[in-house]
């Protein structure tokens, strides 16, 4: 079973400890270290750090907002990382949110799949060394060509996807997809949309990465970890796009109950509306044997790469994150 690991929990620690976690993940046989970007470290910088301090570990972004860097910059960065770590870096892109794009970066936010499509086209052309001229709705590039040599092999681009349209776009134009907050039972439906997109492009999903974040806590205190997990799920269950996704994944009752409590200003009550069934479906909490068995169920659902997202109960130290990392593979 090929596994990924999210290193976000280690980024608040001194850089040497993040590097140590990446090296330990490599030694333990993890396939990919995933590094995202919200308001902490720059993901391209951190990807470079991890890629240059390991030898076999793949690195992927989970994910970068497509709106906050130009596709030319993204293409050059992806080409550069594939020179530093040949064949080991994949660019992960997503549509981000109105808060991040407009309030934090002062840019225009549009949740348009066309922007992703245009960006991926430009990124690929830039990284391949082509001369690029594109007149799109979102991007205009005139007569750009990267002066550095392109990587020896074509770059890989993954898309973060929840809904049918983004899944089909990923199947059509990307090399992989990153799912999130999905129970194993809902994975086949997502794969069907990926296949539909691939057919539209006249290809199959052969060699296509189907990864999914899985919040995981290896612990002897499951009650505390499940409380932390419930709070995390609640934060997502109040966001429109995740509300819709959770409904299709079989959690319509929970979404309605959380929304009612949240709308009434009862934040604690909203957290309590996350059912045990929802906790069991969206997260993995327990001892080493239980967590390994449950992650194997995620793999059997059709994922090519379950991605362990270590989390710890409130107040726990780094040892809790390391215990989860060390429980796999």
C-alpha cells in the first residue's frame, strides 16, 4: 500500500524538526510528503527544503491556490523543483476561497473551472520549454519562454476536487487528484466522475494518482481525539461547498443539525451534532492496529494513495504526531 503523509503539523516546529520528520517518513517508506499553503510557510519554499533534504521521497502540494501566483511562475517553480528532485515533485492546485484570495491577497476570486483549465495549460507549456502565447479569459501570456532547460520528464499536475465538475476536469487534464474529507464508501462515485473526464479526453486513468487526505490520530485516548476531530469537521460543515459534498457522501442529517445549531449561535452544540457515524467515516482514531486496518480499507476503496494527516488532541505535544507518523507504513 502506497501512503502519503501531510507535514503541516510539523511546520510550527523548528525547521530542523520538520526536516527530521520528512527524513523519517522517507526511511519508513512513505511515498509522498504533502505540503499545502494557507497562511503559514510558503509551500514552494518548503517543498524545496523537503525535496533537497531527502533522496527518494516524492513531494506534492496539497494544495496551492491557483489564483495567488501566475501560471508562468507556477510553471517555472515546477520545472525548477523537478530539476532539484527529478521526477519527485508534483504541483497540486485548487481554487481556494473568497477570504484567502480577496481579503488576504487583494485579488479577484472566481470559483471557475475555466481558470484551472487555463492555468494548467500554461503551466505545462512553460515547464516544457515552449514559447507561450495564450489569450484566455483569466490569463494573457504573450511570447514567454523559459530560458532554463525543461525537466527531463513531463511535469505532473494534481487538482484538488470535491464536486462532479472538478473531478471530471481532473480526469480530463490532470495527472492526479486530491480528495478530502471523504469516507471510503463515497470514493467509487468520485472515481466514476474521474473516469468520465478521462473518457472525454480519450484516455484512461492508467498511472493517475487518486489520493485522499485522511485525518488520523494513533492514540490511547480516543475520546479526546474524537472531540478534536468533531471540531475540525464542524468548521468544514459550515462551508457551502463542503455542506453539499457531505450531503452527497451520506451525512445530510448531520449537516442540517450542524447548520441549525451554528445558525443559532450555538457553536458547542454544532460540534455535538457531528455523529459517531460521521466521525468514523471521515477520520481514523485508535491504536496502531486499528488505524492501520482502517487505512487499508481506504486503500481498498480505490485510492492509489491514502494520505495520513496526523492530528493530535488539544494540548498534546509533538510526540503524538510522531506516534501517528510511525504507525505506518
